[in-house]
C-alpha cells in the first residue's frame, strides 16, 4: 500500500469532478487508466460522482500499483487544455472556469513536487559523487602508501642495474596512478628513451636516474640532445633520485630551456599527498618559463 499525500488525492478527485461531467465519460476515463472493472461496476444509481470517487479512490490506492495509477491520472488531468465534456451546458462558462482553476492547482502541485524530486535527485547525485571521490582518494592514498613501501625497498639496491630497471616500472606505475597519458621506455634510432608523458598538451621525454651519485652536466647534455632531436614543442623531464650537481642545474637552465628537473624531494611530496604529480610538473614548468632555471626544490614551492 502506498501513502499518497491526502491533499494530492483530493486534488485529483476535485479535478475529475470538475473537468468530467457525464457519468459515461468518467467511466471511460477510469477504464483507460486501468481502474479495476469490479470497482467501476459497483457504481450505484443512487451514488453521486463525488460519493463514488470518494469510495473507490482509497481502494485503488490500496491495491498493488494503485498509487501509480492515480499519479498517471493526475498527469493526464493536468495536461488538459480543453474540456469537451463541459461544452453545451447552459452554465458551460462557469464549469470550464472551475475546471481550469482545478487543473491549474493540480498542475502547480505536480510541478512543485517534480522540482523537489529533481532537487533531491541532484542532492543524492552530489552525495554519491562525493562518496565516490572519497573512495577514490582512499584508494589512491592506499596505492601511494604501497608505492612508498616499494620505493623504500627499492632504495636499498639503489645504483644497481636491476634496481634502475625496476625504478622505471615504479615511476610509470606512479604516473598511471594519476591517469597521466604516458609511454613506457622504448628504443628510438638506436637510443634508449626512458619513456614519455603528456601533461596539459605538452609531451615530455623522461630520463630516470636511480643512482647513488648526483646527475652531472654530462647526463644533462646527453638528455638535452635526445630532447632536441624531437619536435619543437617537446620538452624533457629528468628525475634523479640523488639530486643534481650545481653544474648540471646550470647546464639544464637557460632562456627557453626545454628541461625541468625533479629529485627525491618532489617524489616524496607526491607520495605524501601534498602535491599531485601533475601539479609538481606544472609548478616546475612555470618556474622554468619565468626564470629560465630548470630546478626548483620542493621546499621552495
């Protein structure tokens, strides 16, 4: 059994009474809306339309699917713009005026509740999206923690060739976590390219160094040559977990430099959830564009 608002059922009944005058027309309307024939055939000769409707509508509402039938009747009644059953009577103008007012009241009620339903639906959607984002954040947090553990274990073997290859996999797992478009390491014209990522429409070749020594000027020169072999809008990101010598930073910097440099401090800012990887890259690029300096320690962000 459904609990339709009492006022709503009263509006439906009032609109039925005022917009449909003849008994046969009313029965036809009710049949078209699937009201049980047993109820319709129970209409006594002595019953007025009002008494009849007051008796059967509660029974309709209490039946399976009855509330939906009443709602469908309400929609049909609210859509009325003409009242052919009221025409031809001596007081047709009064009848049509009363019917129009009743239809307007029912339509206003339906519109109001439709807006409320949409507001509730919108609110529910916002809540659902917030919960989804919360779960995504929790999942990402858990994944960042897993990546942190993997990096800590990997750091114990820093400087070995095997660890260097594993760091490549680790780095692109981090990139994938932030849904950054990327290409894992590949060979191009005989050169080993550590891979590439695309952030905000810019493609960056990547050079990953997982050595105990700082990256030096020679490392930068070699990587710069790789970047300069590519299209004019291609840039490069070097990630050296042990940092850079001062000459390496100087060599990478300059007017319109295509390089930005990251070290362990940037990586741990990402793993700690302080910055996203995309935000780190964006901040470094803005700094390089504004100052010509390719490196900015995470502590200076």
